[in-house]
């Protein structure tokens, strides 16, 4: 499902115009992104929890040349699905 398809689904379910649904979805995604960039967790009960994890620096290998490279430490987003989401998929 693409973002455009999700906007249409939200609009039809909530009986609102597509433009309003797009603004609501964008606001929700911006809120989640902003919280994660500040290192906060975002918990949507039943759906799941978005969080930020720290990935340690490590050594890797360039697959083209075989040369060893150093991969720097990074902060990466994580998602842990909630019980309701897991049950819906099963």
C-alpha cells in the first residue's frame, strides 16, 4: 500500500476529503519523525512502538573490492509491533 492509497483509505473510512486525510497523515508522520529525532519513543497502544536504537561502529567489507572499511556508529529507527497488530496478521 502506498501513501496515496493510505490517504484514500483514511478519507473513505473517516468520510473526509482526500486533502484533509493527507494533511492528517502528514501531521502524524511528522510527529512520529520529530519525536524519534529527539530520541523519544512513540507508543501506539495495540499497533506498536517506534523507538531509536544505537548501532555500534563496526568493520565491514566493500563487496566490489574486498577492501576492509570502517562503518561508523549510527542511530537507527526500530519498530516493535503490538499485540493487536500481531493478532490481526496471524
